[in-house]
């Protein structure tokens, strides 16, 4: 959570000196059934028709989008693994983002 807030503060501080894309906060859905939920408190969920990943997240911005990383736990019968899922996100407009080239549309 601190990393996300720090990244957000750094983005705001950079301001006009270097344009950075804002994090894609909100609920986003694709036509293929995928859904990405990014909350303002640095938690995220990615829901597919057959699976769900949720956990803390961080945003590393660039000029047109950035990389969203979801940190999540995967329990097994004997131990729990820490994993990361990375999303390459580009802003298309205020209501549409592209995740690895697939359009996702704002739902909230």
C-alpha cells in the first residue's frame, strides 16, 4: 500500500515537469469476460470466467499508461506462495483502457 501511495505522490509531484498517466482506478470489463477492479486504497482484483486473483497492487506509470502489479498469495496443501501478476495498461480515453492490447471499458 505504501508503495502505491508513494508512486501516486511521485506522479503528482512530477506534474507538468513530466507527464505521467494516472492509475486506472475503477472497475473495468472486457467483451471477453475479464474484469479488473482497481481501488484507491491500493487493492486490486482481476476476475476471469474461471479464476480470480486479488491482493495489493502498485502502479508504475509512463506517459501513456503503465504497469499494474497485483501481489497475491497462492495457498497449497503444504505452503503459501507469494506471486505477482503484471498488466501492461495503456489509456485509450477516459472510459477505455487497453490491457495487453485488449480493450477494457469503465463500468463505474
